[in-house]
């Protein structure tokens, strides 16, 4: 009996049946033929064309299966790169999207018998990040594109260079401090008598101006600049000031009588503070993990005005994803519509701007008249340093 003609109802019904996806076990990859039922697949296996293809397969089966496996893997990853490049997605979802193409490489022709084996293989080879959950296997594509890797390497290189410059600067300062301590005379001798301090020398210039300087004078404790204030306003730690006065009473008296004086080390430390302030003072201050207050009146209708939330993610430096503390809703708000939150005394804060940007500190006190606070750094290269006048805008409560 001949085949049905093109426009007969039987031929149209056959084309409709063959249009969709069929069962995988009735597909022949060597012949690239899809059968609709078991009887059709049995008849196909007995055909002369299939027997010739199986003879070719029998000559080198390992090479053919390996070729199909490589092609299946590359096309599967290419689909995942295009559709789910930056997201965590279920493996079954990706596979169902992949097999929508009728001409794809079928899994029964590869070295993997099940999708689970294939997912585990991708995890072992580091091509995807896979994890098993009660809802099944989930995958995250690992981008290994050359351009992306190059950008990542350049970013890491810049970060390392900045850290190296900062460490080098810190080492230079420590060397200068150690050198000054070695040159500093002892306040008392073994007999208990105060040591003799060399009187200041004077240098007479032609215009009659006299410049006085002293050799071996003790240096004053390191000064700390007031964040957000002019560079000329310098605030010293009270404890360090008291220790200095107890250790050098004569030098301190002479400084008071002469109207004050500045050592070379003080000037170096002030210059270092100015450089840090200039480098770390930015027009953006959002950090992950801090508590902020929403001040947007546009969101007042929805009940978010003056409500507090935690910054979960920073987008493009100026926009934050805020998880509200009360409702647990997540909002995207610009930093211009946010405000820092000051905790109770003793609470932990993060310095979000200024010379010590990024450091973790503890709140020691609040000056409501001058809108500033006193904090002590707890983590970072400046551990233990006390800052007496930090602006409210430069510190924020940690979640």
C-alpha cells in the first residue's frame, strides 16, 4: 500500500503527531530518526540503513560516543550561558529548555545515562556550581569567558596595588616613629634626677628673624583629624595627651610658655591624615550590612517613611537594596533618600566615609551640640585608635 498523499487527512495527522517532542527511548541518534512508538522503533532497527550505521558505530564506538558527549556538553553550556548566565536555576528547567529543539543531541547517545550524572560531572569539572536540595539539583553557571577573566584579573591587580601602597605608607610611618623613639632622651636617669635637655638653638638670618629648634625633644602623640572638618582642626586623644604630659613635664611646660610648638613627626602624621581623608572621602557612602533610615516622602504612602532597614546589596555605588526591619520587604532606594542611623552608646558602627572609611568601631559617646560622636576603632590596621569628633554622616549602625 502506497504512502498517503500530502494533503490527505492521514498525512496531515502524521505530520501533527511528528511535530512535537517524542519519547527519548525511541530516537536513533546514528540515523537521526525519531520513532513514535515501540513498533516503529523496532522496524527501524531492522531496516538496512540502520544496519549500515551500526556497522560504522561498531568500528569505533568509543570515539563516536565521546564526540556526541562533547557536542551535547558544549551546546548545553552554551544554552545556559545565554539564558541563565547570572542566575541559580534548577537543572530540570535548563534541560527542558534545551530539548525544545528537535535536532538537539540526545542524552541516550552520550556517556551519561541520567541528568543527575551529567550535573555531577559539571560540578566536578568546575564548569558549573551545583548543589543538591530537597527540590532537586540546582546549577549556577561559572563564567570563564576570556574578557570576563581579564577584567577580574585587572580588578584584583588594582586592589592588590592599592593595598601594597597603603601597607608601604604604614611601614614608612612606623619606621619614622621608631626612629624618633630611639632619638628621644629618657626623662630620668638611674639616680632619679631629671635628664638635662639641650637648650634650644637659634639660627639668625640676615633679616633679623630667629628660628629656634631643639635636638632630642620628645614628640607628641599622634594627632587625629576631625573627619569632615577642615584640616586645621586637629583633635588629640585625652589618654595619650595625659601620658605625654606625665612623661615630659618640662618639655610640656616649655611648650606652654613659648606659645606651643610642632614637631616634625606631628607634621608627618597630619600630612598622612590629610592624604587618607582626601583619598577615602567619596560622594557615595552605602555599605552592605548597615542600618539606614528611609527619608523618601514618595514612599510615605506605603508606610516606609522614616522606617529602618538593612542594606543587603549596593548597586552602582549609589543605590541600595534595603530589607525593611518590620515588614521584611525589599526596596531599591537611592542614597540621597537615605540617612545614617546612630546606635546607643556602646554599640558597634561602621565608618562609611572619611579617612578611616570601612573600619569597624564602637561608639563611646555622642556630642549632640556639634552633631559628632566619639568612637574607638576595633578592626583594621588602626585597631584601638580613638577618634573624638566624627560627623554623624560618616558613621552608621551595624546590623
